[in-house]
C-alpha cells in the first residue's frame, strides 16, 4: 500500500483559505477600532477658562470657551474656598460668601447648570463686571483676595460619547477621566 502525503493540495488550499480568513478578521477588528477612536475624536470638546481684563472700558469677564470640535456637556461644577466645597453658580457664590460684592456692578452673569452644552467654537460667559472705576477696582481686589484664600474651581464635562474630562483652576487644562 502506498503511503499518502500529509501535505496534499487540498490541505494546503484549506490552510491558505483559513489563514486569509483570520488575517481578514484581524484587519477588520483593527479598522473598526481605528474608526471608533476617530469618531470619538471627531466630537471631542476642549473647554478652557478665559478671563478678559479690559482696563479701557473698565470691565472684567470670565468665560468658558469650547475650543474643541464637539459640544462640551457640563456634568458637575464645584467651587472650593477656605476648605469648603460649594455647588453654586459663580455669581451666587460671590454674592453669598465674598464680602464687598454688593458694591460691584455686575453687567452680565450666566449659569453653568448640569446638562448645559457649550457648542464647539462657542463660549459661555460666567460673569462680566465693571463699567465704572470703583466697581472694576473692587472686583479686581476681590479676585486677588480669593486667590490668596485657597479659591479653586473644578468643572467636569463630557462629550456626546460620554468621554469625560475635568478642568480646574490649578492646571486650567482638561484632563481625561477614566
């Protein structure tokens, strides 16, 4: 009886087809991961705090600007001051906990409530004060005092894919939250 070869053409063809199928599956999974990462990055918000001190018009404003490509959805905000944590709007915090704010002319203030979406390329004005020299100077001294008394803020925001970042007064740049 003749001995049959182990590596027949049928086996080689089947193994080649199996190898090509596994390689195709690997490439498909790899491309799917790339597409998923790309879709997350295509809606990534980049929220930064900007302050504008206009001594000509005697105004001072604080804004959150979204420099990213997707909306920044506010999840949580906290103000830390003198060892206490406050879940208040910045304007309300100033009115309730900072002496001297009753003599400051507030031109504009807005809320940063949970669920607020700041669209890409837009900003949200937190507060604008001044308009006259006394009000302007008083607010600048109040902000200087706040910095000396351990004033910090923390804003947590997310993308539409629920990726989350935190921005705070210490670094003023977004850090991803796992």
